[in-house]
C-alpha cells in the first residue's frame, strides 16, 4: 500500500530506533532529561532564540502560545483557513476562552492591511474585545503547502510591534519552507515573537514539536504545558529521535519536493482532473476531481482498492502529501492508479 495521506504517517528508521533505544533519559518535569535539554539548547542555537520548550504536538504548541499571550475574552487575528482556526477553533475556545477574528484570503497570505481591517472591523475600547495576537502559518496546509513570503512576515512584525500585538508563527512545516526557499531558520525566528516547529512531519520523527520565543514567554509556556497535561517525564527517546531527524533527515526534504513536482506534472496529463502546478512549492498536491465526480469517497475507495491511500480534503478535492517513505517508483505507480480510477469513473456520472 502506497500511503500519501500525510507526512505525519512516517515511521522511524532502524537507525532512529537505535538512537531512541540508547537515549539518555531523566525526568523532564524536573528539567533533568539530558536528551530533552540538549535538543532545546540545539534549537535555541539553530533558530537564535532566547528559549525553547519541547512539547508533545503542534496543536499543543499553538494552544500554549495563545494561552500565554491572549487574555480571556480577547482576540487572535488570523486567516480563516490556517490550522489554528480550521482545526483548533474548539481548542482555543475551551482552553483559552479567546476569540478568533478571521479574514479569508484567496492566496492564504495575511498582511498588514488585513490585520488593520480586522482590528477596525468592530468597536474597540475597555468594554470590548482587545486584539492581542496575530498568527500566521508556514507552510500553509490549506493552500497546497504554500510558503509564506518573508517580506510580508517582516512587514507584519514591524506593524504588530508598533501597535503592541504579538506575532506567532505556526511553523509545523517550517522545515519544508526553509528547504524550498533557502531562507535560514533564524531569519524566520527573528521576525516573529513566538514560533513552533514540528519534528513529526517532513522530518519523520515519531513525536514532538518545539515552541520558541523569549525567556519570559517560555517560562510562562512551561507552566501552561503542565496545566495542559504536557508535562512528561522520561521522554529523552523522543527528543533523541527529533535530534536525529534534524541531523540526518532535514536535507532529505528536498527530495520530497522534487518528487511532488514530478508527480504533479504526470498527474496533470490525466484528463478530467485538474492540478495547479504553478502553485506547488513543497510536498503537497491538491487534485480537483469536480469535473469527474461529486463522490470523493468513491474516488478515495477506488484508489485504496488499487493500493493507494490519499486524503479527502474538501468537496471535490483530494490531497496527496509526499513524505520521506515515498520513492520515485511509488509516484509512478500512484499516478498509474489514479489514471485507472479516472478512466473507470469518466464513463459515467457518479453522484454523492
């Protein structure tokens, strides 16, 4: 079975498993897990930030960033399709009792003017909700793994600093953006107040994200992590896996991007499906099958029956994500399977 549903489905290599087996561990709640401490110090130097905190997941990293920077009843300004709103709106309401005030952009890039518009979209003052945080995403999942332009980030950061609002980057796939653009990781970090990165996506580690920012922010984040149930104990094996992924898997993301582009070009030759090749920057392909069928579930099932797993993204849209386990042989076989399924469905009208 070729699994292209997500880059979260990667499994540790034998080398990574051996590193995990021999990892030095301690109690991270006491600050005594050497492997965790080493990983946090490494990320501090890599991103050139004051402090870093290892947390179980990207969602927890985002939610800690919100809780630490937004008072109850106040606002997070963001784009409607970023992960923080698209997947985490319930978490934000439950954990932080904060308001998500969203703009919807055709390209997914929120800018200074959008933030100004959101601020001015309702009454402000001591009796009303106060904007305290702007969040961005890089890469942008909803927009086919699009990278967020650095100049826009810089402009946003200058603006938010001037008006006293924090800027958080959900960098769950920031490593993909870094490889795709060549922009140093520390350049992204110096143009936001807080940011997170995930080790369990393109890097292929089994667990964890890193939340980074000022020492004051991370001190607060450490307390919130405990409140959220993320204060773990002997987790050095996970930290060592993340360290191994940074050391040996980061550069391999380039191969994922190359295979993604190659597969998109091949898929684009298949009639009755549509792909925006020009917008592919990293490791995702969105396939529009609306002219072929209105039944995404059947399309997915027919692909699965032939040995290919893909993700039902939105009505009429399926998503492919290339990860470190996918080979060139796999993309040819997967394209062949999709071609067979398209041919099977193109001779008849399929209703949901």
